[in-house]
């Protein structure tokens, strides 16, 4: 059985005192269930403080982005080895905001995925279609392209140390959630595509859903066979909201 991973993507939100309050609330209310894993992904400047604040708790810390380069003259970039040095365990790669707003191609995302793995980080690879692509019945084509770029670059075995997040772009920050059935259909497709390369890796891979997940809709989504957690934006910024999702995971 796969554990359920409830991951908070704080995006560009936070401040020292607000983060302390948020993380202490999460730690205090974290469900004891061993099959529920919790993760927070704060902005870079707060990672070290959040690693210190979560020490000894069940809350892991990850970053939201990483350089594809190992080090050197890349002003403003952060290497995967630095994230490991700080105590991060995960990094999000290929979030749709990075693909759309910062022009990251699937090749760039694959390079970031590879550099994260090389350093010993667990990448969370985000994939997902826009509303236009869904309406044009392009969902599977788009997701296959996003997945294949990474599989081709790093090989299927690498997914043994990775997580995938299916995040329909039309559901991110919009309040429009995919129905459990819509999400399950895509999750099953992703798992089948990976199983075509290696069924064992595909079976153990955690596939998270992301896009307006909240306490009220989490149970229905998490009940689906191929949904193994959530990547949560808006509802990860208040301890009570994030814990409501973690609680739904623990009850499931
Ligand atoms: P949302 O964001 O939960 O605010 O829709 C999810 C994400 O972008 O990871």
C-alpha cells in the first residue's frame, strides 16, 4: 500500500512570524496515522528556519524550484546540493506556474528533475493540462509529453525516488476542482503509462492531485484508487485548512 502524502506548496507567501505560527499549528495537529506523510514547501529564504522548526516532527520540508546546474556562475539560482545541505527532502519541479510564467519547457523540467535526484532529493514532478487542452481532448497527449520528456532523460527507475502531481491548470487557484472521477481517470492513465515501462515502479509511485483541494473535497479525491495525496496551494497557508485535508487522509 502506498502512503498518502499531503504536501503544502506555499508559493510566494509567508513571513518569519506567520510561518512560525503556521508550522507550529501543523505540527501540533498532525494526524498520528503512520500512513499519512506531511510536507511543506516554503519559499527559499525560509527553508532553513522551517527545517529547524520541524526537526523531530513528522513534517518534512521541500523547495519549490531548483537549478538544473550543480553549481557555479548562475546568478540567482539554487543548486540541489544546497537544498540537501539545508535539510530539504523534496523539491517541486515543473509546476504549471513555472512552465507558464517562467517559460520552463519539459526539457528544462527534466534537467531539474535529474539534478534533484543526483543530489538525493525526491522530485515532485507536476503535470497537467489547460482548460483549452482539456476541451480539445488533448489531456492525455499533453500529459504524455510532459512525462515522456522526464522518462527519456532519466529512465523509469528514477521514478522509484520521485512523486508525480497531477495538477489540471484550470483547477489551480480557481476554486474549480476536478471531480474525483475526472482526477482518477488521469491518475490511472499516468500510472498505466509508467507501468508500460516498469509495472513495479508504477505501482509504488505516489501520484498526488493538486488544484483547489480543500477539507471539503479531500475525502472524495483521496478515496480514489490512484490518488495518493495532494499538492495543496491556497489551503496550505492556514494550519486548520491544511490539517483538515491531512485528517481526511488519516480517516480514509
Ligand atoms: P491550489 O494550488 O491548491 O491553490 O489550487 C495548487 C498548486 O498550485 O500546487
